[in-house]
C-alpha cells in the first residue's frame, strides 16, 4: 500500500512546510486556559486566541496534525461510533493556518495542488463549494479553470459559513468534496425525496476532504458582521476520511473494480482490529472482523475507543467519576462491554491500547513516553469493572426474561449505575440489542434525588449498613507503623451489591478522626474474596471498614473468617504528611498571631489540608508570608517526631494542645515535634518534620464570625502546585515577550495602554450614539394626557448604545416615557423603555416591556425606570412601539 495513514499525515506536513509553514506539534486533548471546552474538539482550539486578538502568533504560517476528541457537549458522536463506518470519538485533523498572511487565493490553490498533484486524486471526482455571497472565492475557482462551472456550487450559511460562537471571528468557507461513486450511496440514510449529492444530510457518497475557512468578519453582540483588520485562513482536513478515499482508489485500481472503504477499513484501524482478533484467540474465542455485522459494530467501537483511551491517559487523565475522568472511565467500560459482546472476557484494553502506542507512537511521542502508564491504568480499570460487569449483565438478562418488550425501568437503570458502575449509555447500548428503551426520565429523577441527598460524594458512597457489634466487641488500631496485617472478623453487615461493613479484632486501617480521613485499601478473605474499602470509621469502640465486594460474596467475610488487610500506602502517606503539617501550622499561627489562636476544625486528606482557627479579622499578607516561612524553616530543621502515651491530666499540665472535636479518655497519645509543638493526637504521623518536604499556603479566608481558614498543600502536591504556577508565569512571559521583572513592566505598560484605548473607544461610542440610527425614523413625540411619550425605531443599534440614547432623551424632554426599538438584523430585535422618575408612580418601564415584548416574539423586564427585552420578529417592531402610547393613555387617563 502506497498511501498509508502515516504517509498521508507526513505528506500533508511536508507539503505545507515547503510552502513556508512552521510545523507545530498537536496540542493536548485538555485545552489550556479554556474553561468552555472539556476537550480539544477541533484543530483551531490551540489558535483561538490568535483569532480573538488576545495573543500574537509567533509564526504567521503554521501547519499541524491535531488530535481531537468529540464526546461531550455540542460535538458528541459517541452513540454513532461503531454503528457506521465513519463516526469517531477520537480523530486526527490536518490543518494549515494563516494569521493575517496569505488568504483565499493561496489557500484554494495549494489545497487543490495537494489533493490532485500530491495525493493524485482525479479532478473528475471533485466538487468545490463556496458561500453564496462569497464571489471572491467563486471567482478564484473559476479563474483557476480546474473545475467546470457546474461543479462549483453555492450554499448558504448552514453549509458554508463558519462561526466560533454566537459572537467573535467568523467567515465563509470553501469545501472540496469527493464523489466516491454509486457504490458508496446509502439511500436509507437520506430523507424522503432526497438524492445523494454534495451537502445532502446522510449522504455517504459525497464526502468533504478539505474545509477552507476564511476568517474575515467579527460578529458583535447585536449579530452584525464587521470586517476584521486582518484576515485569516483556518483549514481542517480529517485524516481518516482522506485515508479512506486514497486507499479506496488504490484498491479499486489493484482489483480492477470499484472498492469503497470506510474509515475503519484503512490500514491504521485494521492494525488495531487485528489486535482485537488476536485478543480473541488468546482468550479462546476466535472471532474475525467482517464475519458478523453485529459483532463488527463492537470491533469498530473497541478500535475507536482504544485510540481515545490511549491518548487521554497519555495526556494525564485517569479514570474517575467527574468530568474528563468520567469520560475516560465511560469509554473504557464501553470498550470492555463490546469485548464481551464478541466473546472476549479477558483484559482486552491493555493489548489493544498497546498496539495503538506502537502504531501511532512515532507521530505522537507522548504515547511512547506514557506506554507503561497506559498499560497499568487500562489493566487496573479492566480488573475493577470486570468483577461487576457479569452481575450487571445478569440483572439485565433476568429482567428481559420476565419482561419481554417492555420499557426498562429508570429505577433499575439507576441501580445499575449506582451499584455496578454502569453508565446509562452502556445500559441503553445493551438493551438496544433487544429493541428495549430505557425510562431515561425516571433515571434522571433518581439521579437528581441522589444529588439532593448530599453532594459530599465520598460520604454518600460509603454509607455503612447496619451492623450488630454485640456487647464487648472492640477492635484495636495497629497501623501507626504498619500498612498490612491479618486478623479475625468480629462482625459484618450488608449484602451482595450493596455497601458492606466489616469489623476485625486488629486493623492497620486508620479510622476517620482528628480531621484525618479514614484509610482506603483492600481486605482479602481466605476464599480469595476481595472487599474494596472506601472508608474507615469509628463506631462504639470498634473500627468499621466500609466498602464493596469486588470479588466473591459478602458471606466470605462472615464472623470468624480470617482476613488479610492492606492499606493504600500512597494515599495514607500523603494524608500523613498533611496531618503532621497541621501541627506545625498550628504552632506557627500561635507563635506569630498570638496564643489566642486555637484550632476550630480541620480536614486532612491526601491532596490537601484545611485548618480552621479562632482569629478576629483576616490575616495580613505579610503575616501569612511569615507563617509560611516559619513552617518551612521547621520542616528544614528536620526535628524528630515522637509519640508517647500518658494520663490526660499530665499531658495538659505538660502544655499539650488538644485538637478540636476529638474525645479523649484517661490515657492519651501525645505527639511531640522537636521543642516547638506538643499536641494530643491519635492520628498517623511522620518520623521527622523534614519528611513533609515543603509547605505551600494556598488560601486564607473567613468561614464564620471569628473563624478563619487556611488551605495548603505539602510534599509532592506542593511541588506540583509550584511547577504549575511556574509554567503559567513562563507562558505569560512568553506571550509578553519578556521574563521575570521585565514581564511585569511590560504588563504594566500594556494595562496602561488598554485603559487609554478603552477611554478613547468609549468616547467614540458616545459620539456615535448621539447620532445612532442611521437612516431610521426620527423620534416621534406624542402628548398623552399631558405626558410626553417618545418612541424611536433604530437600525443596528446595540442595547448599550440604546441605554445611552434613552438617558439623553430623558434629559432632553425632562418628563417623559421613552421607548426605543432596534432592528438588529436577521429578525432579531432589541427593545428598551425608560421612564423619568416623576412618572414611575403611575407607569413603570418594566410593565410596558412585559406588554410589548410578546408582540416581537420576546420577553423582558427591568426596573420601574428602565427595562429591556429581546425579540425574534423585527416585522412587528412598529406595532410594538405603537402600543406604548396606548399603555400610557390607560395609565394617565
């Protein structure tokens, strides 16, 4: 095969490098500094600030191959993946960019050269489209003489106009489409009466292989298009669809007949799919792609998801329960489920993602760098989900046996999600095979109810079931210096599929107390059953381990059973650093702010520490800096940390401080740090203060009257925080073209310049507002029962300028009701009513707006003296303004 996916990718980059473009690496799938996007979903994302004018580009011509993910928000193709041959979650976008440099002529000519000369696609198969009002682009195509007039097509905004959002840079585009032949036509996907052609929804015969966007306008808040001072080119070409087109042509020539390949038939995907087949052989379930249409859906879904999974992990995402982490977990569990559908019950992800690394690692070095991590994460998640998947599928199968053809209850879908970790879309996917719908509304209702019961997810996820401890039942904590142990079960509660609680005679698991969170880890029974402990708590003199059975049955942990206990050491150690740091923090606060400071609460978890303390008023910045310096000095001192048990009264007499919220018996544990800190504490601690590494204060705030809060990080967490901030400062410096002190000076000059420009712009806007309205009607003044009613219809005047006009009109007329209506274009309307203060007792601006806004198809409201509204029917603007006089007549009769 001549045109491999890798060669196409490289040929694109080489072509534009030869035309003066700087080749830049793909940006991360995690957009930097853009909270509006969960993932990078298009090639232009990393260049967004250049179009907005926020940053200046280092290079005026750029080309890249951008990794993209569309699985959330507006761009969500997940449900279609696998069910056809061209939808993906992860895909590669080839792009070349001009930031105020070349424009339409070069963009069109170069892409035509790339497609027909480099990739050698027959021009007879190609069509060009342009925006119906973009005569410039159309003329370029005509003058090039490469296509007959009938294959240069005009379309409207829907197909040939690109916008970043409702406002901002935008412009017409020109697309190049290829006719793949009658064999690619799928009439079933067309709407009634439609025939396959360019830009026909559902048509698989004519596909776009080049999209050239000409960014020449800025759309303002009113919807008006204003020409940009600099015009840009933004192109996007889907690598997978280009590969499908080129490899189809090659196969057709080789076999002497037309061959239509889908995206999943290209060399890259076939390499991944062959690995899926190999996994089937390894796990004793030989299965081949192309032998069964239903199983082919699973092959394609696994191949697609494996790419997305590999790249997400390489970009630093781990499977979890929120935002991006949940998306990754969802993809992984869907892939595992599809593996089951084709009979593969073993770990499918590790091997398939491994082949993704091999196949794409040359183009994306981060895959090779994170290969080990990709393998570890996929193996762990496969093990975690595999243990519960069978039970969930059994539950669905049992329901199907009893309820043929009925709707799957939302309650059961919720139980699958909550108990077995089945995302709703996975349940729908399973049931779709049986032509059964899910009560999604019922599922959503239960999800909302769960959220209302409390948003503290950790506690909600670890509610301990009832457990009978019995008289005299007590357990002993033996984990101050150990993380593992063996013991006997004294009591247990809960059942399969629910939370399970276990109490043992001796445990290394620290129970939540003194602000330190309870340990997590695993408890293994002699039978091999495994309890994943999600929380550890104190209850009636015992230590209760709460979690879920991930292997085996609840009965394996019955009273008398021998078990092995293993604490999550990494998590415990991280929490331990933060706990010891709270003792040093408590000392420093009292040393610097005075002995009136005392602890009022704390939270110590592996990621951070939070410390509440009694103090009047905010802590000044210089005091905070001194506190942080003192803490780090004590850390560097590397003082010894010792513990000792003694009588409570003796400990207090010796000057030990008691932590907030803890209950103490006659005998207490005293923690000493060097010669500066002595506190009563039952928590786990480091051996020397130097083990904390570094302390970084993150925030100081008030939480109640006379109570302040400090939040901080330590150890590795502190280093990561510092590095992130250094990176941000480096990026700011790079954008400013200066470093360190010079960057601050440059920023101060830019801010001063911005204020100056804003002042000038404001003056210009006010000047324009004085004469706004263009050729629109002048103001109309009526006397209604001795009161002036002033109305004016405007063209293209934005709401802010309308407010300024209304203020001047009220001043001009002294006592009046003022109503303005502006036609913003494309049917959009803005209304504003202003009433002078002397009239608001009888007529209110808000009441007028509520009466006239529905006339133009809108709603609005406001204060008695000023109200605004928007609408969608500009043709009724005169009628709306005319009604103001009638309303005034009623008010003043």
